[in-house]
């Protein structure tokens, strides 16, 4: 049943006749008037014959009214059909291919249950309304189990809702987008959202992590190569730019791209063509580039590690994703979304090998949600998913996840704990793990070398006996753990630049 969150003031018409064969072949409007008549089906004791969609919305107003106005019009409300106790009004020929059916049930034990590839049952009571609001927000973004369905961004915090509104407007324009934010905040999810809401939605979406690819092979992987272009090139490869032709290319961790490749990337963005290794003629490509980084690229430009002209080419419209601790209203919906993805299956459908898996928890208690919302989430959404999956395992056959099942990751290492001028007592040092001690000792050595060489990475790497790429990996780990401050005047990287 399509969603219409507007007040139901229209007169209620009589039962609509079944559409003709000609009508079935025509595209159907998804957002129909709220006064449609729905035949009563299923065991709903409150429903009567000839009841309307408005009756259903009024009966569940306490659940629907606070949530529906916040949902995206086209990508959430338009694909959401709401029914009750298994009864839906989706006449033949008017069922969108990507619809998601929400089966509402009031009373009993609050739960989420995935009934099929595109049907979710939400059972709630008056006492569980607040968690149910978060669960409904998560359901509206659920991609279902269909192939290539994927999930949509989950947002309830005003900061995230404003970001999605802006991203949807940007999606319609053929301009590069720069996504900035801490690691684990969902930059790839937002990039996929921009792609799916753009005119390139039917084209490919190719994501590549610039920090994960070998530096010596990066140029061939991005731009392609001809047969025999280098040792081991037994056949020609088209490259990721060509693979994304007609679609979107996400360059994640763009700050890790070596300077020589940044020049080739700049030409590809300006001219719309790439030159494969070993080729003499450029190849035209039609690609929208979305770049993502957890660094401040302006600081990288000042340090000589990123081209200023490339920054201006990418920074047509920057979008900054806030850390999870700065958007606390997103925590509960995200947790329910992860619960729906990793659990909430009926026992008879969860087969693994020859046995049958138990359904596991299908709800988050209020105490568990309150505990999640008090955490600072240094690992952001990625850490939240770890905690939820751990809680599902610890809950076992329990119907809901309680506060006793919430176990957070170990706290991040602090620079003060690793300072050599203030050694910890012998008993305290014995409690630290070997990996923590090794990490802290390595961080102290790297920071000391950086200070000695005035932040110059090339000289620092040579002094430490490691490659510049290995040094970048170590610095990234230190940056995520809060051991590295790149602000001017602080210990760490300065504007020393590359050799």
C-alpha cells in the first residue's frame, strides 16, 4: 500500500473496481489517495469489510505519523506498501517491482521478522513506540533479499537528513562529488545513494580503494594497459575507468593516490579520456567520479602531498559526513537495520548445511538502545555493526537483545599512555596486551623520526628503514587511534612535503 503521510481529509470513495487488462499494462501511480477502500483480510479483529487505507493509518497513527514525513519521497515512501496482519492492497498490475511490504501488528511481543525477500513484519505495543519508530526508519531503507537490491542510507538525525536532502539534489547534476568524513562513517553508502538517484543509475557502480591497491599496479588497474606494456602483461586490460563507463567510479581514500597518478586523474576528469599503459591513442570514457577521503585534503595540499589543481577539480561540491557520535539519533535506526540484516529470520527459513538455525533475537530493548546511545563510537558505524553482530551471538535464542549482551570494542590507544617520559607502573604495564605495547612503541618511534625530519615523509621512511607506503599505512593507523595530530604546531606531520 503506497504511503501518503498527508492528513486524510479527502472524501472516502467507494470500492475501486479491479483494473482492466489495458490498465494493468500501464504504469501505476504509487502514491494514491488515502481514501481507497481495502477489503478486510487476515486475522485483524479491528478491521471490517470495506475499510479504507485511512482507517489503517489512523489505527497506527502513533507509529506512522512521527516517521513518515521524514522519509524520502521517491526512494522510501514510494516503494513502501503498508498492510496489516498479512493483508495488503496491491491490485494486480500496480505493484512496483522494487516495493517493500510492511506488515504491521499491534500487541504481543515487539519484534522484527523478515517474512520474505520484500516483506517485513513489525510488531509493536504502546510501551515500545520509541524503539518502533527507529525500527520503522530502518525498514524503510531495507534493500530486501533480492539480487542487486542493496540497502539505502538509514537516517533519522537532523544532520543526516539534511545531508541526504542535499545529496539527492546533487545526484541530478553531472558534477564530481567529494565525500569527507572519518573512517567508518558510511562514505561508500552515500556514494551509492548518489549513483542510484542519478541519471546513471542503470550504469555500473565501481568502487576502488586507492590505499589497498599495490602502488606499482595502480596505474594499470585504473587506466588499463595494452598487451606487453610491462613484464607479465600477457593480455590487454581495460581498466576501472573503462569498466565504469556510463556509470559512477568511487575513488575511496583518494588522499593515498601517488602524485604522478594524480596528474593522470586530473586529465581524465578534464578531458573525459584515459591513456592506457602502452597505448598511443587516448580512449574516451563517460564516468562520473566520486572521491572519498578521511583526511583534510587542504592540509594535504599545504604539505605537498596532493595536487591543488586536482583538489579544485574534485571539490566542486563537498559533502561532509559527521562522526556517529555527532548524530546520536541515527544510532538506534542503524542498530535495527543491522539486526534486520543479520537476524530476524523465521527459524524454518534459516538453514545452514543440514541443520536449521534458530531465529535468534528480533528486537532491541530500551536499555540496550540507551547503552548504545551513550557510547562515543570512535570506530563509527563500522564499530556499531561489530557490537550488534556480537550482541546477536551473545543473545542466542533470546527474543531480544538486552543491555547485558552489549559488549563494546576495546578503547582506542591514547598518546599519553605511550609517552616514554611517563612510564607506567610495572603492574599496570602487565595488564596491557603485547600488541598494544608494540603499537605504542612503534608510534613513539615514528613520531620521534617525524619530528627529527620536520615531518618530511620520504626522509622519515628512509631513516626508519621502511617504504613510504608502509609509513602511510602506519600513519593512517595512528590517525584513527588519535595518536597523530596534523594541525600546525603539533607533533606529527608538518608541511615538509615529499622528496
